[in-house]
C-alpha cells in the first residue's frame, strides 16, 4: 500500500513539473518596455534568458528598450524529451528527483539579471527665427557621447531692399546636453555650449560726399549658446528609432555678453531623431 501511494505521489509531482514548463507552443514577437530587464521578460513568458538569446541570434546578446524580439515557446524540445523519459521511468524515484533538480539547476544557471539600459543618441535639425531683426537660420546638433553634444549652425538676415543690412554667420560648438523621455511619447532636452564662428555683415558709413554707403565687414565670432526644447513623438522606424517634432528657444551670448540675450533669442522648430543602441 505504501509503495502504491509513493508511486501516485511521484506521478503527481512529475505531472505538476510538466505543467509548469508547458505553455505556448509557438514563438511570439514582443517589444521590450522601458525599465524591463532580460530576467523580468524571461520570467514573465516562462522561458530562460538563454532561450531568448538563442531565439534572437542577431542581437549578440544586447537588448534595449523599444527593441522587438522573438519570445520562443515556453517548453523546449530538450525539456519535453526529458519529461517523457521520466514518465516512462516513474518507478525510479531517484531518477525523477535527479531530473527535477537538473531542470532547476539549468534554469538558475541560465537566468541572469541583465538590465536593459538604453544607450540613446540624439540628432536634431532645427529651423531658427528671430522676429526683431528678421534673422533666419538653422542648427544641426547631436550627441557625441551620453552628455557631450556637437553643434553646427548658420544664420542670416534675409531682409530685402537696397537700404537693408545683410548679415551671415556660421558657427561650430561643443558642449553639454541632456534629455529626458516620458512614456516614449514626449521628451525635454537642454543644451549649453561655447562656440567659434565666422560672420560677415554690412556697415553703413558716410562717404566723402556725405552719403551713406555700405561697407562689407567680416570677423571671427565667439560666445556661448543655450537652448531648451520639448518634443512630441511622430513615429517609430522599423529599426526601433523614434522621431519627434520639437519646439524650443535658443539664446546666444555673443562674446559672452548676456545683455538682452533672452529678449533677442531665436525660436526653434525642427525634427529630432532618437537612435537606440
């Protein structure tokens, strides 16, 4: 009687272990959410980290938020084969116990706590406008590292008329920047950087006859630029990169002079792309 009861108990234990590992029988596609880890994704789908890595060989084991991955079936063919052999050998209690312990050991060895930390790079292209002096321009910038940005820009006074002055300036800067993304749909970004540049402009002066004449001048430029912008997500590319429509405000402290920099700032409207590695 005791032997029969022991067999029943062993069979029930084996069936419970089979039920725990059996589940979906086909692979599914899953998009990794911000803040998730490989461990949490694997546990939520009843698979191991090693199963996910094998099902996604093109990732080389690197995962990031926003990436679409393949989640394999919960039960692998190796586990199913071992479990069928154990059912056929249910009289061998020692063998059943060893198989269960082996499965648990393999899972403990393969499940690793890998944090998915997105390495996001940003590139922005903005059109610039300053209403008081009717100055137009553009700025192109991106992150060289996590916090270091590189920026290039041009501005020009495009007023028309023979008595109007014309200015044009080019600049290049390197400085600090950072961004925060909310729920993958909104972001805020700030930058500050010194710059060097070159500008040409017209100066009005009196000639020897007392008439105003234009005189072309040019000089090297230097100073510091700071800007703040917010963005709304427009779309996500097939590679998982996000494109945002952004609006911001830029101030330029030429020769590091801060007088009226806020009042004479430029409006920024453009497109920002967030690349996720």
